C-alpha cells in the first residue's frame, strides 16, 4: 500500500455492529427463563455468546487498523526518503482484496546506503497502477537497518 494510504475505519459500520451487539446482550436478558435453542442450550447464554463474539471481532478489527497505522507512521517518521528508478515491474499473481501485488526491481539511491538494486513486492491499488512504469523515478522510504527493505512513497 503506498505510503499516503491509511487503513481507515468506517465508523458507521461499527455503529451498526454496536447496535447488533447491544441487541444480542439485551435480548439475552429479555428472553423468558428456561428458553432454549434447538439443541437444548440456554437461549440467553447463546445470545450473550453471540454478542461477545461480535464484540471481540470488532475490537480485533479496530486494534489491527490502529496498529497498522502506527507502524506506517513510524516508518514515515524514522525511515529516510530516497529516490528509486523502476527497472522492472510485473504481477506476482497474488491479489489481496482484488488489488494486485506487484514485483518491482528498483535501483535505489539512498542517502544512508550505497546505491543498489532491490527487489520489492507490494500491493498497489488498481487506481494507482498507472503511476508506476519502467524507467520512472519514484520516492521510497528506506529502512535504515536494512537497505533491501523499502516501501513505495
């Protein structure tokens, strides 16, 4: 994912899930005592369990988005900018969320490492693919500890 892109959270969707979670918990208290599911399990425990599973899932998604953004912010802050020329690029055959993972061969001119050729694979949104072509110079971030670790800027 290019550096300018963030993992964003659609809070409207989370609001809808919050209503569903609340409904499960409230329904667990409102069902008549002794109500059971088809397999004989107490219905209130089932509803509370479902609400809990939704709550854990949503919490996991929010934590993942926050940690992903925190890592990206650390890279933007700590990794120096460099220029890279695209020598080759092609598809790897892998798609993540219908976005192609592209294999780049880059010639990287870094301010802290000697110039070198680097093979880098990164998911690139289809709408941004036209920005990358062989021979074009692009901005990258370079890991100060590993000159072969770059991130498209």
